[in-house]
């Protein structure tokens, strides 16, 4: 059974989003430098995945569980603009 949880976006993740936007790269440029751990700020770890065409992250919950989520450049902008405030995460396999 797939376990999901909602996560209210915190300042730490907003800082990661700001770093993404500050890079000022197009998706094609992100694809050229894709990395699974480009952004690391406990409890978040992730980077751009060209196959998914999104930034893919792990979130390490204080209970010890790992959760996965991904966001697009558009969603990064929505987070920084304050219109996207909650992410739905899926428990890692």
C-alpha cells in the first residue's frame, strides 16, 4: 500500500527553491547537469532528473521514514510566490 503524507513547505525548502531560481537555468540546462543530490539541506536531498523533467527530492521525516516528491520549475515558482504551500509526499519503497 502506498503511504502518502502532506508536508507544509517550510523556510528551509523555500531556500532551496530560491537557489533553483537564482541559477536562472532553462530545463534543458538543468538536464545537462542533472544530479540526484545537488541540493542538500537536512531533511531534504535532491536535484534535477531529466527523465522526470522535474526536481526530485527525498524528505527524511523525524520518525526515520524517507519520503519522495518531485516538483517542476513552475511549481518552484508557485512555492516562492506563495500559491503552493503544501506538497504531497510518497513513502519511499
